[in-house]
C-alpha cells in the first residue's frame, strides 16, 4: 500500500467501522491504505490474559502491563520494518496540527500505540517511541479515538484516497485559514438566500469572495491562527480593507 499503519491496541474492534466506511473504507479496499492491529492481549500467556499492572508508588488506576505491550510493539515493528515511525498517543504529546499531519503523510509506515488505563511505563516510551502526539487538550479514555483521528487526517492527504480532486488542497487549514461557507440547493432555504456572488458565474469574483470570507472568519473566530501566518500579498490587502 501507499501508506501502512500498525495499531497497537487492546480494542482492535474499535477500528472496524473506521476501516470499513467512507473514504477510508474505500482506500483500504483499493489497497492504497492498510491498517493492521496488534493486540497486547494476544501476547499474554497466563490464564486470565492479564494486560494491566499496578503503578509503583501506589495511587489509583492501573498501567498497561509491560511485556504484552512491548511484544505487541515488536510484532508491529516486524511487519512495518526498521524504518517505521512509532507514535504514542497521549495528552502529554505535542499537539497535532495540519502541518504535523502533512509531515506524517510523507512517512510510509507508522506504528500507533494506543494507551488504556492511566497509560504506559515511561521506559517503554523512552526505548520504543519516536514521537508522543496529542490530539488536543482534553482527556479521552484511550488512544484509539486519537489514533483514528490521526490516521483519518493523514490518509486524506495520501494520493488517491480522496476523489483525487482539489478536495484536499482546497480545504480548511491548507493555507492556514478557516474554510469559507458553502451552499447547495435550494437557492432559498427558510427565507435565507444563497450569497448572490455564488450565482454570478464570475469565477474570479467568487474566488475573491471566498478568500475574504476565510480571512474574516479566521479573524473573528481564530485570531491566533493569523499571528504565525505568512499571508500572501492579496490576503494582507483584503484584511486591511
Ligand atoms: N489519550 C487520551 N487522551 C488523549 C488526547 N487528548 N490525545 C492523544 N491521546 C490521548
């Protein structure tokens, strides 16, 4: 495949709908994208197939047991090869943004480690993980949803996954701005009209209107995005109006 993900997770079934539906489902079926799961529970040897363990120092909650976890990571590395990048999803990681997604899209083989319970032993991170990534400043009950968020964002940049139209390049954030508003039929909906310019057929006017909307919405809703952004000359001119 163009892009391979190895996912280490105690709940591999959570990935079934993700890999079976929509654009991701189509990419998997066509062989452009491949997702293999590795369950630490399959690497246990005791009667109860134990996958959790108690934290040194005490306190509430459990950690993932080390040996089943590292054996699952090792199995993933064997499939992914030596050059696969290992990412641990956690709120302590570097926040994921579209630039980070872009960078990960250029890597062929990525292993995602999904934590459960209170997380994993720090030494496993030190010896097996290349990057720790967060999908935002909130806490989820496991790394599975974050792994799917990351894979979805990355996969749609892989050539052939989207209807290979301009879809990916025209999107929100590709130029660092929020997306413009969109409209479809009917022309009047509960008394609300579609902006006239979109019916004009003047493609240059429409392009300028959309850019203006993107700039305005970004300025109103996410002024933080404008700070570290290199605006084009046209974008600067429109903002100064
Ligand atoms: N695991 C739990 N919460 C998370 C988050 N916000 N980002 C990445 N992994 C997580």
